[in-house]
């Protein structure tokens, strides 16, 4: 499966199959949330949240690819990501794009 953030793939003629998306809502456990909260007092990277968001993006991407595969797609073009806070320490990540088949 080819994944790109452009609306074309060089050298390929594309048949559009439709919008595909994948999403997840992730949170860290209370213990890690407290330690990351303390980290804001001294500054620096919040590695636990960074890991959480990386995992969320990967899972959202996988779910998007699974949906594209079920449509018989060869690729997903024009991929975008969005995230939003759901509550303290929890975030939603969505990946979306256009499933395409090569002609």
C-alpha cells in the first residue's frame, strides 16, 4: 500500500475509490500523567505524551489502511492527520485520505 500526502502518484493513473479514515482515542495511565504534569514545572519534552501520540498516529494510520484495503485500494493519497484533546491526558487522532486504485 502506497501512502502519500500529495493528490497524485508520479507515473500512475488513479481511479478514486473514496474517503477512508482511521481514528483512535488514547490516554496515559494516572501515574504517568502525574509524572508528566510534574515535568511541566521544569520544562523539557514530555516523552510519555510524545510516545502516546506516536502510537495513536500509527494506529489511526493502520485503521485507515485497513479500510482502504477493504475497498481494493492500491494506495491512499492526500493523507492528512488531525488531533484534538478529549479530556485531560487523552487525545483523539484521526488519519484520513482518498483511497485509489491504479488503472
